[in-house]
C-alpha cells in the first residue's frame, strides 16, 4: 500500500495533455502496468468488439475462395477495401465508448482484385503499370492495346494482387466548441513508421506465427439453394465449414499509455487480438494480422478496497475507511478517479451515527474531502466519519454486565 505512489500516478496523468506531451519522453507516455488492474473483466464488453471482427475475418479468410465454382453457384469475392472500412466505422457508430478500432493486416496478407478507374487521366499508363507489376516488364507477352480493348468492352481481370500493408482504422473525435462527434476512417499503412515495426505488433506476431495452440475451432453448417430459383435447399459442398479463431482470453490489453500525436491524443488502453487465414494445406492456419480496439483510460474503474495480497493492483488498500467500524465496498461505473469508486459501509454490530438519515455508509470522496480539510486545519468532521456501536449491541452488553455482577455478588455471599 503506497499513498505516495498512487498520488504520483494521478499527478502524472493529469499533467500530460495533447498540447504538452511532446515535452515528455516516450517512457513517460506510459503508466505502470498494475494501474490497469481488472481491465479484462471491466472492459470486456468493449474488447469483444474486436473479437467479433477477428472471428469474421478468420472465418472468411479460411473458408471463402473466389475461384471456387459449383456450376450455377460461384464462390464469394475477396474482401473489398470499402467493406472493411464499413466494418470499422460501424463499430464506432454503434459503440460510443470505443474511441478507435482497426484491422491491421500483416505484410502482403491483404489480397484484392486490381481496379481500373475509367476516369483515370491516363488509363493506358495505369493498365501498363498494373501489368508490369503482375507479369514483369515484358507484360508476360501480352499486347497492351488488346488489354485496353478488354477493359473498354467491360472485361475484368480475375487476378489477385497483395498490398504490402493495409490497415483500415476508424476513430471518433469530439469538437470542444460544439461538443459534436465526428467520425473518420484512414489507412494506417500510410503512417511514417509502419505499424508492423511496433514492439507490441512484433510480440503478438511472434506468439502466433508458428504456434496456433490455444485457438478455438468453430463449426458452421451452411445450407444453400439447390437451384437458381431457390425451390429447395441442400447442404453446401464444403459442409460443414470449420475455422479457427482466437478467443477473448487470447487477446491482450496494453498497459495505459498516452496516444501522443496519434488519432485520439489521450490516455488510452488498447485491446489487441490476432486473426488468421488458411495456408492452403489442410486445416493449418497462418497469422494474417491484428484487430486493435482503443478505449479511453477514464472508462476503467479503479479498485481501492483491500484485496488479496498477490493482486497486481496499484491502488489496492488505499481507501480511507475506518476498518474498525466499517468495511470497503467498490462502486461501479465511476471511472479512473481517486476516492470515487468505493464507499465505507457500517459493519455488523455498528450503525450510522446520525439518526433519521437514509444513508448507512460514507462515500470515499466525502472522507477524502474531510481529510484534506483536516490537514489544512479547516473545519471538518474527518474523525467522526466512522460508525458507532449499535444500540442493540450496547443494550446486550449492559445486560451481560448486570447479569455477571449479580452472579458474582451471589458467589461472594
């Protein structure tokens, strides 16, 4: 228990802002790891937004093949950029407590079909560069004009290209003047320092690149139309579909850190969970990227009540309760605030000292305010914020005393 250490944590947190964070070192952008105690349960609801997207990506990348053909039925297409941007934006719009969410594909792991914009100023040059990328400088023996004619006639290229990096990320901002939210989506592949170079990204990739032990297997039982008119249904040719995905427990919550110069520019916690695709060899899977969910640190409740000695909790045992007559009870949804997330209830055999009051406890902020007034030699009631022995207990004690006195007097006769 260290009141000084807790005070330093909150002082450091309050001193850093988006305007002055550049004046601190990167090490000072972090808070101790034990300041996030309980985040796995308290913010699980928000972390599972990332689990949902990781499940979707893992299922799609392991089971969908655009080249499959079942007669009148064909396989689904590849994931389009617009679709993935829509997925992350949908989370931001539906869950206001999520500040940012991204799908960060690993190097050369996002595959798509090349698109040619008919409005491109120099369509011929665009097509030439695409063919060079796909087939080399000799265009694989293809005639550029013939390929142009295919495009002009509405033909398409059923070839896959891999983007070196692709990281659709959506985040929200609040205008300080109007207090209105604005929503943004960007590709984090364009960052000055690639996200794949981040220490946290390398750690997660190292864990899952060569060892899929711990992934959960899921089974899908799809039924499809037996003909184009849908007169009946039948099992899918690949029935049942199976895929592997990481559970919520396999994801990792970061230590608290200040997102200096980033998209949120505040103290945040990040939940990170990997997603996987197939290798083309049986049921084996491979690491394809990471889903990231960013939430503000202020959403996390701190626990100041006493707990097990081995708990990694920076705030454990710092509640100001009088433990002789009261006990500490956590209060939920108070956020990352000191002396707001607990109250001191009267123990059994004790009672609230002021008659007629509806309360039977003292709140942590009331006790702390009285303590500060006491330290400043101002009017306060710090010494009175405790419970007294209840009347029933006092009566029982008096009766016991009288009984013992009579008994002793009788023995002395």
